[in-house]
């Protein structure tokens, strides 16, 4: 076979098809939202936020997580946040 643009395209396609045959990447571990909340609240404490502000954030986050859990909704979807705020 001669080298040229057609052969380069074939080699490119063959390489891409080879990539498709590989096993899909392992999905990331699920995020523990309560742990993430606690870490964020600790950062707020370190930033010297008031205790009342930290308590208000904790209550608001807990309410959102409970609302999502009760309805089987994902906190990572915009529609969920819109519906939560409307509720």
C-alpha cells in the first residue's frame, strides 16, 4: 500500500475503532454528600464564619438532601434545584 492521505485516514479510523474496543472507564465512586457538607462547613469555620451562618447553611443543605431523598431526585440536576426552591 502506498502512503498518502487515504492511508492516513484509514490508520486514523482503525486507531479510533481500537479505542472503542477497550473496556469503558470505571465510573467514579458515588459522592457522599453529607461528608462533603461536613468538609465544606469545616472550611467555613476555618474562614471564621459566624456560628449562626454555619448552622443556617447546615440546615439548608440537610433540608435539600432530605427533599431529594424523599423524592428520589438528584441534587446534581438543575430541574431538581428549581423544583426544590419552588416547593
